[in-house]
C-alpha cells in the first residue's frame, strides 16, 4: 500500500511540475517562433503570463497530491502507535507543508514561478524515505506532549522552507532587474528563464509574503523550543539538553528574531536581509535535518 502512495504522490507532483515548465517554456518561445520584433518579444511573456498559470484543474490535482502525501506521511511515520522518523522523513514533511502553503497562497497571489520550484522539490523529497531508511522507532511517540511538539515543529519548518524559496526567487529577480538596468532594452535570449521570472509577483509583494511567513514561522519555532523543553523535562527530568540539535535550533531562533527586529526598527531589506534569511534557514536545517543526515547516513548511528 505504501509503495502505491509513494508512486501516486511522485506522479502528481512530477506531472504538475512538468506541465507547468512546459507551459512556461511554450509561452517564452512562442513570440520568437512567430517572428515578433525584439521590443514586442520582450513584453510578450508579461502579456501571456496567465497562460502558464495554475487553473482550477491544477489546483484540484495539487490538493489531491497534498492529501495523498499527507496520508503517506502519516502511515509511514506513525505505524501502529509507534513512530519512525529520520532526516528524509523530515524533508518530505517540510516540502509537503511548503507545497500546502503555496497552494493556499496561490488563491491570493500569482505565484507560478514559485510553483515551478516547489513542486519538483516536493516530488524529490516525497521519495527520499524510500532511499534513506535509516530511522529509529521512538517508544514515547504516543505521548500527547511529543505529538504536539512534533506537529508544531514541522509546521514551523515548512513555513521557513517556503520562506527560503521566496528569498531565493527574490535574489534571482533582483539580479535580473539590475542587469536590465545596465543593458539596452532589447531581447537577450534565455526566454524561458525570463518568462519564469516574469511570472513572479513584484518584489514588494514577495517581500511582504516573505516576512509574513517568517513572522508566523518564528512564533511556531518559539513554541517548538518551549514545548521541546517541556517534553524533555517530562521525559528525562531535565529541562534542557545542550546537544547539536538544541544549539543550532537556538541559533536559528536568534537569527530569525534579529531579522524581524531589524525589519521592524529600521525596515531592513535588500540582498543582505535575503542572505540572512537563507543563513538562518541553513542553521535550522542543521538543527535537525542536517544532524540526522550525518548520524544516519554518514555515521550509521540512530538518534532521537
């Protein structure tokens, strides 16, 4: 049964990603094939960007993919009142939540460029537990406090994952705008890539979404740390254990908190802020996903 869910999840994510890329590639090359003058060709992707947009059918298929992926995660992570987990499961859950957040955002903003980045990553991440099965069964997974901690933590990771993808797209879009300022207004090739970037909302809209995601993720990350401390105290009668996971989690929390504080006080923005977002996300990955990868895959050791 699980293998059917894996196949169906990958097929739906992969099919939607391929369809999206083909639509954008088609809208990018169409003006050139039609012999449109260079000035008009440069504007053509902006006129036709809706052609590659996800319609009602695409949203329905993505919702089905999210439901199937969610069932897959539940059946593989929580089999028969136990818990099986590892870095591959963490990445799969992270991109499942990221794709879900994109699905909700797509009703309010034109985020087709983000879709073309999220869905391939979600497809790959959903299959990773098949390859990396070095996981450990946790005996205390039935504890309500642990389940709450696990749920909050993964929602926070999903929010920060989609925020990191926002930051990557914003850096790419900002770099393209800077190149356009230093060049003559003429068509310069790579039309499918420029069409993809043209499908993104304006930088100010992406920036607004980015800091909304970071603010929500920061609240949930704070709750994750608090619930983790409470659960650890309940389990081993010790409030805090300073291991690699705890240290990197607090580092990422401090970095995201500093970013939000600087944004509120001085309106911090631009490349430096976006790079800080990515650095903070890397610290968060190292807090759990990265450390589990090192222990499970490189060192072949099971960890909690």
